[in-house]
């Protein structure tokens, strides 16, 4: 779903369009961006829930440091791809509005494809890391 005009500030507040004046202000807007994507994008909430489950499994199985490194790469790849997907959707909607455009479709579909590729990468990493633990569990029951 596009992050659209529903996100406008109340008219009494003057929206900021000039540069941030401090690191704290930049950080505040960046954190607001993270919260906006979590709030508006169902897929992002799904990715975060999946990441929490994978982290729980990692703690439960007691996986090693290098495995944690790969898990971190996988999780951050998916989250970064979802952020980029949301950026592309917003810019496309800003440019074309409600009208259909072939290039708008290309941009949105390719942006979504980048998230899909990152998610497949994460699943492959998960299978490689957890496969021995799952076989061990199955063989001891
Ligand atoms: N202006 C447009 N012109 C052409 N095709 C469009 C346009 N807007 C959306 N689409 C098509 O509709 C699909 C869904 O668009 P939408 O903006 O709803 O994405 P979304 O639901 O936010 O996607 P996601 O599931 O990644 O969050 C796009 O992937 C694209 O194929």
C-alpha cells in the first residue's frame, strides 16, 4: 500500500521541508521512517515476525558466532530490500499518482522482486544453518 496523503501532518503544524539542523533531528526523522514502514507495510511486519522466530530458534539451538553472522546478513538484506521497495512505491505514486504507466509497473514490480530475491536468500541461509539441528532433533525422537 502506498504511503500517501493520509500521512499528511495537521494543517496547524508547519511541515519541515528545509535541511535538518542537528544530528538528533536527523536521527528522529530516520527513526520516524522506520516506524512509518513498520506501521504501513504488512510485509515488513511479517519480515520482523519471521526474524524474531529465527532469532528464537538460533538461541534455542545455540548456534555459533559465524551462523549468527549469516543470520544477521539475511535479516538485514530482507529489511533493506523492503525499505527500498517502499521508497520506490512512494516515488512512483508521487510521480504518476493514480494513472497507469508501464514504467510505473516495471519500477514497482522490480522493487518487489528485489525483496523476493532477498527473502529467498534468507530462506536458503536458514535451511543451511538449521538443517543439521533439525535432522538431529528428528533422529533423537
Ligand atoms: N501507477 C501504476 N501503473 C502501473 N502499474 C501499477 C501502478 N501502481 C501499481 N501498479 C501495479 O500494481 C501492483 C501493486 O501496487 P501497489 O502500489 O499496491 O503495491 P503494494 O501493494 O504496496 O505492493 P507490496 O505488496 O510490495 O507492498 C504493482 O506491483 C504494479 O504491478
